[in-house]
C-alpha cells in the first residue's frame, strides 16, 4: 500500500501544485465574498475529497496507466487502499494547512498588524470559531459521502463511463433528504429543526461534530471495502 502511495505522489506531483494554487485562489475569493475565514477548512476538505478522487480516476485512464500499474509489484488491494489513503491524507493536509493559516491571520489581525478592513475579515471571535467547527463537521461528512459514492463507481467503470452515471447518483443523493422529509411529514421536520437548535449549543456542537466525523469515516471505510470487491472483478 505504501508503494502505491508513493506512486500517487509521483503521478500527482504537478497536479498537487496546481491544486494548491486553486485552493489559494478559491480561499481568497471565498473570504472576500463571505467576509470570514472560519468556514474555509471545511470547504477545502469537501473540495479536496471531490477533486482528488475525481482526478485520480482521470490519471488512471491516461496512457492505460491503470493496466500498466498492475505489472509493477502492487496488487489490486494495494491500488484501492493506497488510493483511499492518498485522497484522505492529501485532503487532511490541505484542510489543516488552511486552518493554521486562518488562525495565524486571525492572530495577526488581532495584533493590529494588518489594515483595519483586512483585519475585520480575518479576525475570528468565539461565534465564528463555533460556526467554523460546525461547517467543518458538516462539510467533512459531505466530503466523505461524495468520495465514498464516487470512488467505487470510478473503480468499477473508469472515469469515462462513470461520468455518465455519477451526475444522476449525486442528484439523487441531493434530493433524497428532501424526499425523505416529505414522506415522514411535519413531525420529522420539527425534529430536524430541534436537532439544529441543539447543535447550536456547546454540547450539541460537540455531539454533532463527533457524530458527523464517525458517520463520514464509516462511509469511507465501507466504500473502500466495496471498491476492493468491484476492482478485483474488473477487467483492465
């Protein structure tokens, strides 16, 4: 698996530099538009899970790389688990880097080392930090779900065929909660509103954060098991 991870780092060398620039550009635009950096780590995590998993499948189809890779001393199990580890590790590093940068900017802004108009944007207070934690938990869960759904499809069909199915799958996942709420009636909607109100309290925020991360991690682990089965049966 570690050999596969090294392969991914080599193949993605140029792309990771492009992705870093894209993250920087998006972070600046998002901060200017929203007026805060508190939600950036969560947004970057969700974007990273989607971008890396999608791009990895794209590279697999270039010059028959997926087939040629199996002639090297790596098994299909190594390929799948190494891919999942690479996507998760790359996303975590990017999100952590953005979180550290946001904290440093907040400290610099609080120390009056920046122009007031900039300091007002980057400075974080308790409410912003709480909102950022909520956004990180929610976006992390969404990022895990997106990658958990798309990666088995990529391993099964490859990117060319997968792009024909994924839009419909993602659209269904997007409307499924609303459909479920409609079937369950007003009582379910009231309970969801109560749950959101509870999430605004410190105890609720902690519970929501832990629950969202556990849910995302479980989805990701199950997805890896599914990908192992479908990739072993796939003919390249």
